[in-house]
């Protein structure tokens, strides 16, 4: 059975280093610059894990300025095979209530300023051009385990959902929110893209647990989105999210991922167009 190591990227309120036992801080430099913060390595139920605060431990990095490439590269560099992330989001559907979890399986990209590939032709970066398939952006095997963990713990979780990722840091206008509904969006945030794309380029098994904190602004009878209210909902449910993460880590460690990881690597190799010599 292949050995696993699980990266955990914490969003607002879920970047708590007390998740781990035997923890230590590790500083990593990458060809793409510095990650958002130091990596915190440790174990959860005896399983090797690595925690990274997406916005920095003091939440000082806005969504556009997160160095997503450095973050994902650093996690791979220390041996991670999986990445489980948490993210706050707004709900675009009546049935997705504030406090609900959504195990997202698709995305709509509305970002405009972010590097979405490691294969950019720059010196010291991977060679070639990678046309990574994105039919299934999130690892279906890891998603299945997240859904099982939520079910085991009795957590209200939607087993699928399309995430609309906007550039931020502003929230959507009401017209935009209504448009995203028409497009088939279920939830909305500012960080899923390009994180999930970069994880796929590295062959990592990536899954995301999104927590709805508000109804965005499409509802005419709902107050405007408010940062303090969003964070209050997130903090209220952070303990539940931690319990889900712990359960998922154990489930991942109980599986043999050899063939899945090998298939991920082959997919990257097959879809990389290398420069011709001569």
C-alpha cells in the first residue's frame, strides 16, 4: 500500500495548528516564490499531515494575492499526495442554508488576475505546455470519503455543487449573483480557482469542503453580505469542520492509493506537450 501524506489548506477560522500532534514548522521556498505561511507538519490519528493557512495565519493576504502556485508546489515538495481544503462560501440556492456544508464537484471561473498553470515557459518552471483535462476537477475518490465522513458524523452536507469563483475582494453585485444562479452556480467564493487546477497539474488528490455562511445577495428579502456575520457563522461551525477533516484523514489512510496516484501522474504526462529539440 502506498504511503499517503495529507495537505490541509485552512480558510478563515480553520487554520488552527492545534489540529495536529507532534507538530513542527517548516519553511519552504519554491520556484514560484514563498507560500502564504510556514508549513506546519504533524499527525492526525497517526497519519502524516501538513497544514497551510491560505491567507496567512493572521489573514493578511487577500484572495487575489494568495500565491496559489507556491502553496501547492510547497505541499507537493514535502511529499503530500492529497490536499483537503476548507472554504467559506455564499449560497446561491435556497436549499443550501447558512451553516450547511457542500462537497463541491464543479467550478465556474470568474477570476481575471491569477496564474493558473505551472507550465508558463519561465526559466526554472516545468517545461512544455500542459492541457490538463478538467471534466472532473476534484478527485472523485477523495470526495466520496468526505461525503462518507459527513454522513457518519450526521453533518448536513450536500454531496455535490458548482462553485463560482470570483476575483474579489469585493462581493458580487445583485445582478451578478442572479446571473450566477442562471448559470447553474450553487455556491460562490474567491479561492477555489486556481487552487483546484494547480492541484490537478501536480497529480494531487484534491477535495474541498465548502461551508455556506450567507445567501450572497440574490435574495431581495435578505440583508447584504457582512464580513463579521460571515466569520461568525464560519467560527460557529469550525469545530464540525475539524471533526470532518479528522474523519477524512483516517479514511484516506485506510485506502490503497497506488493506482489512483499513478493514473494522476500518467494523465499529467500524457497531456503535456514538450518542446521539440533541434
